[in-house]
């Protein structure tokens, strides 16, 4: 097989075999912006002054690459996730997915460049987490329908039987089999001494009013009885920055830099979403995008005049036109949501501070 395990125990490291595809390791550190490429048999530091690393620390991002025996894998780069379960998912916690090719019930295209893709089943993720009690993490799995990993958990309560005993949740960064998670959505423990030591742990769910300031969270709900809507993609996180004295709202900073109000009765999950290195992956070839269900994205200037406002003409120019979408809307900088405090009065009351844009973003504002 071309795919070889990139990480081995240091006790069993040996010279790479010439008959098999060699696996490389990319190692980047936060201390330096250098990237060192070497074989999996040893790790090299990015600079001469930096001491050689003997083990991988928390701040190390490791990717798996392949020997370029074909053009399709020359630029392929994947995060190394040796802790993922290699078997099939629990069938009771999945549902059949019928593909529609980006079309609605009338047959009209509503999502462009969709179609094809590998056959898959939808994993049913519990974004409510209403059931109290302790749950054991059984395994961490890959989910083809999302960028983050998912965790299979099992209830410790002996009275819970059948399908209700098992659930899929979003795995937090660092979550492994054997961990224990719990939901305090329906109520907090009576003993206040447990509040910080036991409840504020990665994977636990509790109302935002009980989350200390500065805590990293994800899966944030916008209604007290609603499911988690914000911060669910791989590696994303939010942070509680302030609790109002009125006891009604809390301020949550999103990863974009936007600060918005959230009701303190809404719930959130402690920790950061798993699969942090997902953003550093490289698809490698167009066919792999087709496996994911994406068709080629055609430029407007390459279309006919009837298919796009930029189409037509004897050349590759959109002529003297402002950039617009296929529907004629202004694009490349046109705002698509209601403004916050800087816009019209009472346009978006929940946004306390907008995300940095333009000069503010280039200056490093947050």
C-alpha cells in the first residue's frame, strides 16, 4: 500500500524501505515559522540554533505526505490521526442520505457545482445534550459529512437501554477513549465546590452563566431550548469574555473577532473542536474533490453571455463591468448580512463588536 503509518513508537523506528512508498512528516512550530521535511525515522529542527526534538509536543502540527509515484498524490497532504477508529459506525446512529445534486423539489439548482460524490450515511449527532448523567467515551471516529471528528459515548446509567444508551457528539481537541463527559443542561449540582473542579471540563455541557470568563467553548446555542448552532467546524472555538451584571446576557468572542451577546441560559460545550490540522490539508487533485461531491467551479468570464453577466465577448475580459454574481448582485466586498453597531439603528442588537475588516484587519485588530 502507498499509505504507510507516518508515526511509530521511537523504540521501533528503523530505516525506510526502498520497496515501499516513503512517508514524510511536516513539522511546524509556533516558535518559528520554519518547516522541516524529513523521513519518519527521525525529526529535524527548523533552524540550526534550535535543539533537536525527541518527541512531538502539543504545538506541533504533523501532516502525512506520499512519495510522488503519481501526479495525484504528489501534492496530497493529510493530517495524521492515528487515534481514529478504523471500523464502521453504529448503524442505529446513522441515516440514509439521498443525493439531489444541489437541486430543490422543483429541479432547479440552488447550490451550484454540486453533484456526484461517494455514497455515505449521515451520522446523527446529538447537539442538544439534554440527558444528564455521566457518559464514557468509547471511541473517536471519522465523519465524512463534517470536518470535525465525532465521539461515540455510552451512558453509565443502567436504567438507560437500547438506542438511548449510545450517542454521537462532536469530539473536543485531545478527547480520547476512556474520557468521561457529562451534560448539566437540565441543572447544576447542589454542591458549589464541584462547580469549577468537575463541571468545567472538555466535553461537558453547561449554561453559559456557569462558565468562567476566559474559558474556551464550542457548540454554542442561541436559544435556551435550542440546539448548538455556532462554532462546530474543525479546530474552531469561541471564548467567554464577559458576564453582564444584569444576569441576562454574556459576551462571547467568536474566532472571526466578532463579539456578540448570548443569553446566559443558553448552553455551550467546554473545549475546542477536534481535528485542528484540517485546515492545513491539501486535496492534491481534482478527482478527490469529485469524491467529496463537488463539481468544477467555472469562472463567469469563461461562460456564454446567457449564462453569466461576465460571459461572452471576444476575449477573456468581463469588459467595463463591475464584478457581479451570476444573479447580478454586486460581489467582491458587498456586505451580505445586517450591519452591527456601525450600521442602522437596531439592525443587529446581538452584535457588540463587529469583526475587523479592511484596514483594521490588516493592522491586526481583533
